[in-house]
């Protein structure tokens, strides 16, 4: 059967792409409200810089390293056939047979952007911008793209070693890439009132950012179905339910522990639950049509 573009699937994937893109500015507000006032602009700059940097590097070389044909059959990295998105256009590709290959590349670009942006929270207030730029560039090309190819790419390690189920757990490679990018624990306060210096400077920013992330996660998870279908509906339903339950649970535990409800606890629970709900998503990677 010859692959055919489906207008509904394409429209949904473009909408999901826009939703995932919105998550990066939302993340900037979420993190910006949690840090000290003097570091807000630094957090905002880092998130927006990631948006610009990865958008360019993904088009130039990131996509082909992740989704290009496997080099030498090792399952480690893709070749450079699609450098500069060469050959990626309006025709459907092997990964998403009902949408243009360019739409698939664009949707995957937003994953490549949001993943290093999430890492910013691990080293907030502790990294100079020059070091951050170098880290973001190298991590995107040397960590994200190879692991993306291992798990999602045709001929990657997951498919070569009989682990196709790993490909359907769309959040797994995302968590693998993000989980190792840590800077160690923060130093604990040594004086009774020292912890006050690190209190969130503007909870309102954090709540607004959490709302944007909640909204954007519908595209993050629902778009991973690869089209407007029953899997997308299920992903969006699970995403919203998980976030609501996470917010209620964290709020209740905080209320019982401290004697008063915490809005920071509520939004933290919602975001943590949405992260866990990624395990219920289906992969946007589909089998090559016969």
C-alpha cells in the first residue's frame, strides 16, 4: 500500500507541535518563579536560548543523527543522509506514514528542545551562561540524538536486540537522557534562617508556568500517537487525569504535614504526575508500511 497523507492527522500533529513548543516558555515561568529574584532573567534566558539553539542544530544535523539510516548496522547513530533535512519534505516517511515527513521532524524537534530545558532545573542558579551554552550544544548532539536513534530509529539498538516494547514507551528515552544530567545535591542550609534566602521569589509565575505546562502536555503525549486517533484520545485523557490526581495527592499530603495547603505542592504534584503519565503514551514511531 502506498502511504497517503491524512489531513486530520497532519492538522493534529501540527497542533500538538505548537503545544509542545509552548511548554518551553511555560517551563521558563515555572522555574523562574521558584528561583531567587536575581536569577529569574538567567532562567528565562536559558530556556529561550535552548529553544533557538536546538531548533537550528536539529535541522542541521540532529534529526539525521537520530532518524537517519543506521551507520554500519551497529544501531548506535544515524548517517548524514538527511543533513539540513535533505529529502525531508511533503511526502510521508517511514516513521509516520499518514503525515508529511517534515511534520514528523518538526514534532520531534520540540522533544529535542524541551528535554534539555527540563534539565535546567537541576542546575538552576549554579551554572554560568557560557558553560550552559557549551553543555546544551554538546548534550543535544552527543547524548540526545544517539539515544533517540537507539530507541526510536530504524535499526537502533532497541529493535536490533529484540526490545520493540521499549519503543512503545515513548517517555523512556526522554527519561534516560534527562535523568543523568544532574549536578549533584544542593548544599543544605547551615543556619536556621538561611533557607529563607532560597524561597521561591514569585509563586504566581510558577503557577502560570504550571498551567502552560499542563496545557502543552496534551500535545506532548497526545501527539505521540502520530495522528488523530483513539490512542491520542486515550493519551490526553490519561494525561489530564494523572495531573489532577497528582495535584490533589501532593496538596493533601502537604496540608497534613504542614497544617495548611500549598499551591507550590499542588502544581509540583501535577507536573510530577504528568511526567509519570508519559509511560502510558504510545510511540509516534510506526512500523514501515509494506
